[in-house]
């Protein structure tokens, strides 16, 4: 038998096909299983990386290859999703510790966001060199990682914007419609303008474009939004380049999926302020006071910066942990006292859990207001919440038939969709065009 020699030739960045010598036949990569190469880029923050992981896993399941550039803290996480981790020198904003008794939303955080500009300057040469040597078919970047659009420009590749939160267009903008409501609006605007101008100046020196007026939100050739269109303000005004995938909560399981309540007949209330602004021992003490001797099992995720001993003796029905398997606890919960980070908000909607929002920053405030608008919960002012108002609000929300119906309808809608499949279909269509 004559041995057939097959040579692989690149026909598009990130794709391989095989040419049979002496023939016009070109076939897809036979048996290599490499599929298409997609590059993902994200700042190393759970709220930005986590929504993308089911999409990564789905792409890998389909036989594609995913390289994922992020900071050291998230490399193991993206590896577990099936991606090849790419270390990148991201700098996270230096968030100042909150003043005692004050919510994080009252802190002058904005002046510290120059780390975003430094990240662009430091990561751009690293990522450009890496992906020039191993070209992907598309560069998919977190909307808060503007370096991605610059890398895509330099390498003449499609840019896909990954939006873990609200998308922005001329009808709605996080910067214009959310930050402007903050008591620190002028501080935020000054800082965002300064950082945007610094990134634009850097881009100009590289012969690239960056619109400083867009803030960090760079529209892509394709824009994947990990929330449902129904939750997006002005959702019907976004064009076909925006694909509202919705969340992929069903894929966020693991070794912790065996969590069970103490008593299957006892209602569970989950309390969490997320992973960033959770240094709030006074708030967790308020929660313990509010639900002392209640018939609920109250599970508090207090983070790493609050010492459980600082909370004092807890009632028998209240427990405090640095971390809990949030999706698994929510699966048993009757209510959720939350900071309304978008991941937490989507997980609760998916699982049909009413929310009581205590937002800690402007973006979370927008999420909490949206939850109120669609009838799936209530928002409390973090400056004035006390044990009595917290208890009465939780009781009212959990017992409200209209809230339960609204949450149930949204849960049904989200469970019927599959964000990872929708996103993967959109990416495949983009690179096949």
C-alpha cells in the first residue's frame, strides 16, 4: 500500500486543513481533534472569569482549543474548565478598605482604577507575542479588559467582547446611566476619562485605535452577553451583533454539590456579600440578630477578611463560613440576602430564589434596582439597613406570591436556554463566515 502524505496548511488563523499532495482535495484536520483555536482574555476576577467557564468547556467539548490569558490567581480555574492557561501580568485595581460602618459604595474607589491602564501597557506585548506565534481564529476578551481589542487589531483578528454584566449602547450605558447616579459620580467620571485617555495614548503609539469616550466597553465584531435580554435595560435596542446568551448555571457544579441543609424540612436563607466587598462584620452581626431563633437555617458566607470570632456567639440556627458552595446552597434556599453581583444575581434567578439586595457598589446597585423592576425581589439601603428592616423585608419578599411567580417564570426561561451552547454557536458562526 502506498503511504499517503498529508500536509497541514493554515487557511484561516486558528484553523488547520489538510492538503493531499498532487490533489485538489483539502480536508479538515483528520484525527487531530484540535478544531478551531479561540483565545480568551480576562482580568483575574471571579465575577469576570466565572461566567465564561461553561462556554470554554462547551468549546473544548466540541473539539476546539481554548487558550485563556488571565492573572495567576485564576490560572488553575481556567485550566479546570479545559483551557490552556496563559499567564499575563494583569494588575487589579487597588480597592481601599471601607471606613468602619460605611458600605463600599461610599468609598472613593475611582482614583485607584489606573491599574487598568497599567494592565494594558504590561499585557499588550505579552499577549501580542503569544498569539502571533499561535494565532487564534478570534480573540475573546472580557469587556473590562480593553487590551483584548488592541491585540485583535494588531493581529488583524476578529474581536469578541465578553460581557458578564449589562451591555452598553447609545440607549443604555453603565458609565452614563449607572455611574452617574453614584454620590461619587464626578470622581468616577474624572478617573474613567483619565484612564481612557491614557489607554488611547498608548494605543496611538502602537498605531492602533481606542475610543476613550467608550470607557472600557469596547464593542466587538460579536458581543456575548451572559445575561438574558429580559434583564438588560433597553434590551430591545441592541442589534444583531449582541447575543444575549444568558447564564450557564447548570455547569457550575463540582465536588461540593453534595451540600444539604441540616433538616430537609427547614427553609434555608443564604447571606453573602460576594468576594470583594465582604469585610462587613457589623452587617453579619445584624443578620444574626435579625434571624435569631427564626425557623430558618441561615447560612452566611462571610469571606476571608472577617474573623468569625468578631461576630460573637451565633444563634443555633445561624452559621458562618468563609466560603460556601453558593450554587448548591441556593438550590435549597427560600431566599437570598445578596450584594447583587451579577454572578450571584443570575444564579439566584436561574434557581428561582427571591433576592433581597444590599448592594455594595454602583454596578451592584443597578442589578438590585433591576431585580426590583422585574418583580423578583427588593433592595435595601446598605447605609440604613438594620435587624428589624432586614427581617421584615426578607419575610415580605419570601412570602410574596407575586415575587415567587415572577422568579419562577424567569427561572423557567433561563433553564430552557443554554448560554454555553448559544455562545459556542455564535463563535463558530463568526469564524466560519
